[in-house]
């Protein structure tokens, strides 16, 4: 895929992507409802803060019905968009989708509106934005919290690497529809700090493929939610290998991708 240019940093739908690991599941082996709500609230905050460049707290969420489960090992994707704006508050509609990594089946788990109230709000909140096309490379965002920072008060390098590796895993899985593992990272450079309270956003795309491997390029950005200022913070390449049930490399062509 062609490397995205500067236009790829323009604002799109805010998207938080994660993998359902054992620590987030209940005794049925599906995503714990509270963990799902936490993801939804997090992306609602990011969408609200990016829209108004103000700080927000969650006032309420409207009725949320869980229609389908997200199972252990699946990809979950929470997207948020501002749908209504008042004087000091706004509503963010959040959708939660589960995706089976090997088949690509996507299930609508739930949708709900989170009512967010601005703290120290500007005089007038911006109006509801026009829908924007969401093309370009894969993107996933997250809020940087204090527990992810080092003793220097910035995002810990290991936390950043985990975010980059997760993006590489999702992109490689979607490309191959195979189980994939990380074989190596060719190089990762960090050039700018990310502070707690900032949004970290990763862009990722498959740069090249081999018989059983994929090289995934990643780019890390920070965004100051109070000003909208964005900074390139790092970049790198991860080599992901498709494997079978015995963890042996398998030809990508066999996946039918």
C-alpha cells in the first residue's frame, strides 16, 4: 500500500480498537459488559474533546442494550461521533463492533449515546460536524492516562510499543485472515513525547508481503485535546508472520486473501 501523506492526519471518526484478552472477559469467555462500557465511555470522551477542544466529564448514557457478544481473542472497535450539541453539553453516539479475526465476520454489539458536559467550557460549543469520509490507512486512538507514563511524566516507551504492536497485529490479521504473530521489529524511532491527557493515535498499513510474512509500517501521533495541535511522535516497522494451529509459518496465498 502506498505510504499515506500529510492529509492522512486530518480528523476522521474517532476509533478505539482493542483485542479481547482474558483479563477483560467474564466466566462465559465473552467481553465483560463493564469493560465494553468503559471502552465506549473512553471514545465518547475523545470524540467530545476533539470536537470542542475542551475538557469533558460524562453526565449520563442513554439506554444501552447488548445485542451480541465479543468473544475472547476477537477484535473490538468502538467509534464515536458527535450527534448533538447544547450550550455546555453534547451527545456522542458510540457504536461497539466485534470482529472475528480469522473470518472477518463483524457483529454489532451495541450502540448508545453518551451525554458529555464541558468543564471550563468556552462560551459556545461548535455545532455538530458534517459527516466525513473515513478512507486512508487504518487508525486507532487512545487516551494517555497517568499509569501509562514513565517517571518523566510522558508516555512510557513500552506502552507506546504495545500500542504500535497492537495496530500491526490488527492490520496484518485483516490482510491475511490468519493467526499472526510478531516476528521482529526492524526499527522504531521516537521523536516527541506524549503527555498524560493527550490522545495518542496510530496509523498502520501493510507495506510489503512475503511468502508468509507481512511488513507493517506504523506511525504514532499525539494530539493535544485542548488545542488540537498534532505532533509526529514515532514510526517503525513490524514483521508479522502468518501461522497455523501448530505455530508454524503458513503461506499467505492459502488464506485466499
